[in-house]
């Protein structure tokens, strides 16, 4: 199984991959769907839909991740890119974040 998300995956492929990974985590933790859904505060139907199709709201995904003690993995999701050199790091520090898009 892939351990990273390469740029060649489409959104539907990524959904399916995450659903399979999540189901495996749930099973390794020993939870039934009903038990985990209750712990996370989501419906069993929402959890089943996520595990079978990959479709889940962000709110429910975060709740489910929290219930499996994996919420911290989302912390770096949209973080700044890593600088490859000291010069890049300085450039990143100097740039201001735009207030709106230009395109």
C-alpha cells in the first residue's frame, strides 16, 4: 500500500485510498462501526459511506480521526512548503501573504 500521496492520484482515487486506510485503522483498533461512530459523534451511515466510497464531510473526517487519536496528522496539511536552502527560507520570511487571488 502507498505510504504517501503522489501527485498522480486523482481526487476519487485519493478518497478510496484514504477510506481503505481508515477502515484498516478502525479494524486494527478493534472497533465495530457502531462503537467508533458513537465515540466520534457521527452516524453509522456516515462512517459506512466513508469506508465504502471515500465520501465524508470534513467535519466528520476530523471527528473520526480524533476518535482514533489521529487528529494531529492534519496539523501540517496545508502548511507552508519547506525551504530547500537558507536563501529560500529568507525569501519566504520576506514575502507577505496576499489578501486575494489575482487569477
